[in-house]
């Protein structure tokens, strides 16, 4: 049975819901006026190259999409497996942070003290994730429609409110916490401040991860060779505008040394509600923010799993994992993912240092994802002179030179982020630098090692794999 198709508008909101997350704004706002510089740097060396490369790679094929397909074409299935594994495994590390944000925000409605209760957090985390998994089992059309609604309610509207009230705050002459001049726009790169300032790049790059995820739905989109590039272009512009202006709005109003990473969004809306007298609407806004977090999860739950399905169908996993339901959803892979995330979330709930663990998990997730983008840019570089692309497919302006330059810029951004990832932030207690480096490096290695088992399975079970 032919899968239902999703519209270009739905695709745009699906991309936005996966990336445009209000949860990231307080973390970025901590860097004050320099966040404009880091946003520009991240857009030039990461977001724009990723969007252009994703558009070119996805529009070159009407039958398949995603990092596994692209890297297999360029380097073979073994490298393809490594790339899609990195895309998937980083989400298992990332889910606990976004789920804890949702659970903590929900306590505002009944008992804010529960935000520090680990039993409550773990219980809500598991309940929400399994609920989102069941929604995705109903098929991409239904989950995409829900993500569309949630992205508008929980991301675009709340961020728009922050931008609007921050603009009103500025125009009414109220005190500003940051001021713009040539000196303040650039980070201080001297003495010990340089490394601390550069950690802002990690925070912003984290906000841009996942642009390419929607390309795995290429079979569900009408005219993908035109729809995907147009959707990516529009999505990137909206994401850049809302994330930059939203985080800047928080930085303008709240003192930088008082911005809280966990409830910074609550801080800004509380202040605005008291100033402009709409306290009665705070519960509604908080509910919208929760919906935004759920909308982002919907995209991240199903998209990477469809990439792993391509791996299973290529024989690197037992045929057991290739089973799909009537909606074309890889049921057993989705359930397996939910089980693994449940174990990870439960372990996270027992960690003693919440702030340190939060940053470590976020940083580790970013590092793994950035490694995947290295493979993607190298694949685009390798395939830049291919003649297999349809005549009406999107091509990066400038031909081979334009594609090569775009990939080069993207690889520079990836290299910088990978190096900075090993540097702990100075304003969060993560122990000594060596302690953090050891744990972080061990985490990266442990997350990559399972790929070796998949290689071994393919080698020792070739007959069973070929029947998949």
C-alpha cells in the first residue's frame, strides 16, 4: 500500500520542530552580545553547508535519502553503517536532556519542587518517551502532522513572544543587560578567556543539529527534487532568525550571571508577565513549550530509526529487525530503541551531578553527531562530479567548485567543534580537565565500538544477511 504523502509545508515544519527548540535559548544567551558572532560563524561553517549539501544529495535521488544511502554511494556500506550509527546513537544520549526539560517544565502546574525529584523525573521521562514511540508506530503521516502542530505551538509562537516582548522592552527604554559596539560583538581571545568563549560554539552547533534528518522521508514527499531544497532553504532562514533573535532577547533582558540553563525560559516569561501584566497566561505558555519539546522528539524518534532500517536491510543486523507494520514503520527497531533509551534515562536519573551530567551528555551527543557530518561532507565531496543526478535536481551554485568549497567550509566547522568538544566550560562544575577529558573520550569510544559487532555479524552470517 502506498504511503501517504506529506506536503512541503509539513516538511518545513517537521524540520523546524526538530531543530528550532526554545530549550536552547538560555544556554546561548549566556554568551551575550558575542552570540551574534558565533551564530554567524556557525551558519557560515555549518548550518548553510549542511543545508546545501543535504539539498543536493537528497534531490539527486527520488527513491532513497539519508546519510546511509549517501555514504554508501560514496564509500561503500561499511562507512555508511558507521555514519548512520553515529546519527542514531547520539540521539540516545540526547533524549535524557530534552525529556528532563519537559518533565521539569511540567512541574510548574502542580509542584515545582518535583523538578529535583529523580523518581518523578525518571517516571515522566519513560512515560513520555514510550507515548511518543507509540505515536510514531502509527506512521510518518500522523506523526508529522502532530509535529507540525507542536512546532507552531511550542516553538515558533513562544520564541516569537520572546522576540516581541524583548523588542518592546528595548523600545520602551528599560535597562538593557548587554550593549552593542565593535568590541563587544567579538569574543575575547586572550589568556584563559579564549577557551571559555569558544564553548559557545558547541552550544550553538548543538542547536543546528538534525537539518538532514527529514531527507529519510523522501518517499513520502511530492516532487522531492524540488520540494526538499525549497523546504530546507525556508527552514534554515526561519531557524536562523528565530534562534538568533530569541536568544538575543533573553540576553538583553536578563542579567547574564542570573540566567539559569534549566528554567531560563521560565525566568524570561515570568519577568515579561510581571512587567506587562499577563501572569494569567503563563500556564498556557508553559503548556505550549512542553508541546514544542514533544514535537521535536517526534522527528528525532522516527527519522534516525529509518536510517538504521536501511542498515538492517543491507544485512548488518539480523532479519528480525527488518519487520515493518502496515504503516511502513520498523516496529521492532522502534521498540528496541525505546528499551535502550529507557535504560539510559534510568541511569541518568541516578547521576548525582545534574548540571555536570547535563553538559556532558549534551557535549557527547554533539561530538557523535558532528562525526557523522564529517562523513556526510566527505561523501558530498566524493560525489560532487557524479553524472547520475536527474537533470532537474538541485545543484549547489558554482558547480564542482561550489560544492567543493561548501564541503570544505563544513569540514572546517566540524573540525573546530570536534576539538572544542574536549574542552569543559569554565562555568559548570565537571571536575578537573583531565577527569572530564577521560570520561568524555571514553564515552565517544564506547558509543562507536558496537559498530564492530555489526561488521562481524555481516562477515560471519553472510547467508542469513543476504536473505534479509
